C-alpha cells in the first residue's frame, strides 16, 4: 500500500519536536536547565495538545455523522480509531513514566 495519498484523508503524521541539549536555551528564550526536565515537560505538553486535537476532530466528525452532514463515513471511522490509539499510547507512556518515577524514588542514596 502506498502512503503517497494519505494526505487526502487529513492524516498528519506525528513529527517529534527536536530537543535541545541539556543547558541550551529553549526556543522561548529561557534555559531548559541542566537536567533537561523542561524539554521533557514540553514534550509531554505537546503530546497532550496533539491528543486533544485528535479527540476534538473525532468528536466533530461524530457529530457530523450523527446529524447526517458527513459525506464519507470512513473519515469518522479513521478519526475515531486514531483517537483511540492515541489515547492508548498516551496512557501507556504515562504508566511507564510513573513506573520510572517510582523506581527512582525507591533508590537509596
């Protein structure tokens, strides 16, 4: 299957933002700090914003499908599946981050 026509269904592939090295200044002008926590926080916020956008699009298409204004039902099906998969991925990443945090907290100094 060719992916050259994927733009026609409105799918925008996720392109992760670049992360500046530790100690480098962030694009907003502030310093990200030596630990790079600011970069991770920015990645999390960006991911949550993208998740919200995907879910909003699926919700809008669901309303259009329910009211009969949607010309192609497959657009809603694709958007709903994309929203479900994105939500599952976000929850999995959150769970892994919590596991890592708990592991760090159990370390003895």
